[in-house]
C-alpha cells in the first residue's frame, strides 16, 4: 500500500516538475497566479513524461530506502533532474540556476541522508565539472567547434555532486552511453542530422536518475 501511495505522490510531483520545466524559459514559474492557471488548463508532453518519471523513480527510491532521509534527498534530486531533462528536451538549453541549485543542495542533503559525505559531493562535483570543462575547451581549441555546450559542464557539476564518489564516473559514463545511443538512433531514423542539436544533457540526467536510485538498492 505504501508503494502505491508513493507512486501517486511521485506522479503528482513529477507532473509539477514537468510544469516547472515548461514555464522556466518564460519566467512564469515565478508568478504564482500564472503558474496555477496554466497548471489547471494545460496538458503538455512535459507533464505526462514528468509524471511517469516521477512515479517510477520515487517508487523505486522508496523501495530501496523506506523511511530514510536519503529517500527524501534522492526524491528531490530526481525531481530536479527530471525538470532539467525536460527543459533540455523542449528548449535545448540548460538554465544555470537549475544545476547550481542541484549542486548546492547536494552539499547539504547528501550528508544529511548519510549515503554521501560533504567532501565526497564537493570533490565529485568539482572533478566532473573540471573534466567536462577540459573537453569543452579542447573542442574549441583543436576543432574550432563546441564538442560540448557549457550547460553540459554545469550538468556535470550537479550530477557529480549528487552522485558523489565513487559513483560519479559511472553516472557520467552511463550518461555518455545513453546520449550516444539516443543520438545514433535519431540519426538512423532520420529524425536528426549530425549537424543538428541533439539534447545530450537529457541522457546525462536520465543516467543520474538511474545511478541515484541504484545507489540505495
């Protein structure tokens, strides 16, 4: 029964995360009247996918962390990652406020949850961001193109902080695999060309959600 309750709660919170993702680019997420009006009257792809991700992720997180502070921290991380994922899918952007919020919250919530310490989150976040920033610069210096967007650097900071050590490399590696497979699939299906933008950050967020849930399993 508890699992069913958390599935419903996760779906509702995921719906809200999708709604935030829909409104962040317009600034309407910070206007309560507009936020509530559009919440009552709109049904978009972001709402449905957010509800699905929220229900599945929070139910699985609860099953592995029943009643613990780590469950609450993981749930917050998952919902924030869901919003970032949906924003990237829709708008092909990573808004800096979201990964910075995620990283700062990881420094507070991870030690409270007990799974990951403060230094682990700080070190993993800094190392992940440093590695991705090096790739960002390398692409510009050697190939005169951005192999990664700077938003991906900020995502690495957030995901590293949330996953901590030693899971940060696994989260980033899995994110790279998911992003590459999705990109290849879109190109094969002719939904995208190699010259078009492919939301790599969405794969990173999905990988982080999987790693965070598996961490408590």
